[in-house]
C-alpha cells in the first residue's frame, strides 16, 4: 500500500517537473523565434472562440514574417487538418515584442519547433 502511494507521488512530481521544463522551452521559443516555428493562437476578441496557426517564414531584425493557415479550428489542436495549409500569398510581419504580448494575454497558446511532416506544418500554397 505504501508502494502505491510512493508511485503516485513520484508520478505527480514528474508531471510537475515536466510541465515546468516544457513551459521554459515554450518561453525560450517565444523569446528567440526561428524560421519554421509554428504558433497556435486563439482569437479572444470574437464572441465565438476559434484557433488558428501562424508560421514564421522569415526573420529580419525585430520582425517575424508570418503566413497564416487557410482554415480555423473550434478547439486547440496540435496538427493541421489534411485540407489545411499555410497561405504563402498572405504574408505579414509582427514584432518579436508582439509575440511576447500575445503569450502574456493567453492568445499565443503553443509554439511548435522541430516538428515532423505528420503535423501538416510543411504544407504551403
């Protein structure tokens, strides 16, 4: 019985440590964006919440140039739908400071880096 309590306690501690490490990694990604980073964002201004992706395709000085994905999602997802893609004809730039502000306002939910092709983040049109 004591062994079960120890195992559960160890799992809880492991989960807390893993969460802290992942949070630190996400903050590092936001502070130092790289070409290819994909950002999951939510629109907090609309009455109906939706989620979308932005992909960094170029970085120049303090500006990150992004492509937006074509679709939107009704829940937070970690990969794109098979029909979704990044629109390389719709480029816009944002400051690195804006990325930090979005994260502080809980609009930027997650950064994906070093992902495989299975997430769909390599699709552009």
